[in-house]
């Protein structure tokens, strides 16, 4: 198939210009999705438990830690992002791992037997820190804990610079700074942190704490789909008004026309996605998780699926009214079935299965996993492949029917 | 420039174009005349490569429409009957877009766009949205869009439908000017007066068949030089008229329909005063007395038995 990028760009630019020329489109592109995100977010309420912090950072074996551990943990009490839960009892590494993988806690610290005694004896005890590298909540705990721990470790080490004999004679008297000793302490700190990075479990419970973590992405997806499906009537109009014939008579090949229409839909959808996701983050504070690559990929795939669906609908519809009607049915039905109006987690299992087979269900599931589980591309691969399959099928059908429409 | 032989286009069992053949010379303005549904648009669609022919062959500007669609498309301009423009954009934006799709860019595009806007007298309305244009302005812009790339052959499919006489006059004048500049034009219409005014040669198409083809004046001559005289006549006076008419060398019989008598006469100058005198003697009104010279309407009526606008 002969393709001319210049002509494809010309067609794309025209369609973008037409979208922007109609100010009423701004209602569908931006205003409606934001209003729905807000209203539905308010209706569904806050999903976290009361006013308590959202995530749990648990410390096991606190009884072994003595004053030094209390000193380390003090700055983390009453943290705004997570609740610090301190247990005197100890726990096995396996049970701590399980807690993290099931999303029951977002970070854990294990203080081994004899921590305080070892420190007093001049040895170098270790504490074990467990976190999940791909979960936003876990990384927030890590971001808060590591600097606090590093400062404490330096403080504990610095105490060794004090000459014990001089301190006994006169505790307030400064001692000479022993550079060699300081260097040896830095090289071998008195307290060591071992971090264990955990993998994720597919069975892990979803941890969405705010309904806007659902309504933000879901109404973004829904209005992208609706807008691109509504664009189907433009193609019908092109056929009726015979601008499509004029396009066919130009130097643009059928491939140029298909790609021009498809990619212009993608650009409009991508513009809408960036705007809405950005505004949701800025206004409602939605954190889309630790994997920007996954976020970009899922949006690109969903926008492409929506654009291909709009193109297919446009080639199959015989009138603007038919395109509008079918577009509205699909634009409302697919989001409802796919869990954009309400989370799939609350519908019966068989409806969940149907929902996750649809592109809307696949996209919102990926969003939930990114936000609530901290998943990335690898963990979301099955759903991403599902979206890719939808794209291939819809685009192939759109190309076939478009060719038929323009080459009778 | 255009050569068609035995062209047939069928939609299932419906024959839209039935074995038509004609040719158009370079620089000629050829009219394809026929009522709605006669097959004019289908013929243009086949010639412009939008539709494949069922049978027959057609060559446009040296390119076979079946084998070299790209070649044909690069050499032709098409102005469809519909306003094939983006009405939510301005006139200049529309022309820029269509120019780009025909490979124009940069200063060439800019120059050609301004030329075309001036040619169709829309320079002052270049930024205005097409949706706010009158019917005539839209038609003119529609024509300009088909000319952006400087085609060798222009297909015009009823380009004056639905506009007032003044706007039509502007479009016809522009087409004549383009033709005088050397552009080959195939013009379809169901307006006889347009075909008479504009075209050198005419093909009359009816129900997919070419029923007459040739020089406009020759075609009219084929149906004879006889004028038709018509006037109001009560039925009870018809016998009297028939007796009188035996000395007038009529062509065919006297027709009498809906209270109106029609006679085809060879020597109008002699017969007309006699009819006037007779009517006056009979105290019948003279104000509906009409003389019709043979024209394309007569030709079409003669060929198909129907008036063109039926």
C-alpha cells in the first residue's frame, strides 16, 4: 500500500482543525468528563477507612530495638501518608512477605534479636526493610523511612567519636576529632539497613483509597470512547456530501485516507487523555502509580481502539442518525459493561468476566492495578495484550469496510 | 481528450448507463443533457474513476480509466453536484486543503489559492465560514476546489443546481472563460438553456442511453425547421380549424389538448397572419397565441416523447 506521510498529515490537520473549530466540542472533550469525575467521585465517597492514614508501615521486633530504634522511628509517627504500627513481637520473613504481597501492609521493618545489645557491644546490627518497588504506597514509605534511617545511623556512629575517658571526666567537654576513626565508622556504619524488594502477587487485594482513583480514569476513558464514536457521523457526512469522493480523487491513496482518519482520531483522543489525566492529577490529586510507561501504553492502546471503533462505525453506518444512535449505544454500553461507571469489583463474577473481555474493562483494570497495586507493564501484560487484540481486529475491519466504501 | 466506447454501468439488474459512446476533443465544451436519473452522474463517476465500468472502455487525457486511475485523477478536476466542501471552515482553508491534497505546497499553494479566490470572486470572503455563504457562493467555491491543481479536463456535474439566475450567470461566465483558456469541459445539466448557451456539442442521454449526439444546431435541424404555433381554441371550433388548415401545408396533424390547439407549420410568415385573422373573425382571444422555434426542448420531446423536466 502506497503511503504519503505529507498527505496523511494534511488530512489529520484538517480533522483537528474541524474539531477545534466547533467550540461545542470542548464540552465533550473536557468539561463533561471533569464534571462526571467530580460528581461520581463525590457520590462514591472516600474508600479509605475513616480519617486514618492510607497505608500501613509495620515494625516487628521493636522490643529488640531499645532506645536507638525508638529514636529512629520517632520522626515517622503521625506521618500523613501512612500509619506506623509498632509490634514488640517478631515475625518471620515469609509472613512479612505475605503481608506485603497481599497488600495488607505497604512496608515492613524487621528488627532482629539482640539489636540493642549488639549496638552496645560495639557490633554492627542489621535491620531488614521490606518494600515493593512498583507500588506507590510502598515507595512513599521508603521515601520517608530511608532518610530518617540514614540520619539516625550517622548520629549513632558519631556518638562513637566521643572519647569515652574524656566524656567520663567531663561530659560537656568537646573531644578532639579523630579523622581516622571517623573514616572507619563511615566505612563500617554501626547500624545497617538491608532492604528486600518484593515481587507482586496477582491475587493481591486492590487498594484504592479514594473513589476518584476510579472515577478520574474511568470518565476519561468513557469520554474518549464517546467522542471518537461520535466522530463516526463525520465520516458518514463526508460520504453524503461527497467530500470523500473528492478525497478519493485527490493524490491521497486509500491507505493515506484510512491512516489520516485513524490517526486524527488518535491525536484528538491523546490530547483529551493528556488534558483529563493531567487535570485529574492536579485537581483531585490522583497518583497513577509508579509506571509512567504503563500509563502511556494503556492510554495509547485505548485511544487507538476507540479511534478504530469510530472509523469502523462510520464506514458501516448509512446515515448520520444511524451513526449517532449506534455511537451512543456503544459509547454508553461499553463503559457500563466494562466497569467505567462503577468498579467491576462490585458486580457478579460472570459480569466481571464479560467486563474484562471488553476494551473498557481491560483499560480500567489496568488503571486500577497501576494505582492500587503499583503494577507496571509486566504485570498488566495480559490486559495490554487484550487491548492490542481489540485494536488489531477493529482496525482490520475498519480498513476492509473503508476500502469497500471508497472502492465500490 | 475523452473517448468512450460501449460504456455500460449496471447496479445489479438496473442498467444506469447503457452502451454509450462519444468523444470530446481537446479544448471542447461538451454538454451531456438529460433529466435527473438519466445516467449523467454515473457517466462522470466512471470517467473520473470513482466507479468501475461494467463493460466498455474509456480513455481520459490519454489514460485508461480502468487501468490507470492514478493517471486519470492527476489530470482531471471534478465538480460534483453536491457542495463537496467543509462548511465549518473558511473558503481559504478549504482551498488550501484541497490544494495540499493535490501536491501543492508553500508559495505555489498560496498563489494558487489566492488566484482561485479571485477567479470565483470570493477574495473578500476568504476567511468567512462556508456555512455562512449563499448558494451561489458555495457553488463558486465548489468549482474553485475542482480547479486548484490546474486540471486538463474538468467534469462539471450540474454545477448550477438550486441557485438564482444571477449566480448561475457568474458560474456560466467563468466556465466559458476557462474553456476559452483551453480547458476541456464535460458539462452535465438538465437545463436546456445552459446547454444551448454554453456547449459546442451535445449528447442527449435518457434512461442510460445516448439518444442524440452532435453539434447543437445540427441536432435541432435534424428534427426539422418547422415552428409550432399554439393558441386557445374551444373544442367546438376544432372542425372549422381542421378544414381551414388543409391549405397550410402542416407537418403532422393538428393537436388539441386541454383547450389548446398546436400546429407545426413550415411557413410561419404566411400561416401566422391567417391564423390571427381567423381567430379575430371568430372573436377568439389572441393573447395566448404563441410561436415556438425548434430548440433542444423540442428535440428532447421529439426523441423521448417527454418534456425534459417531467
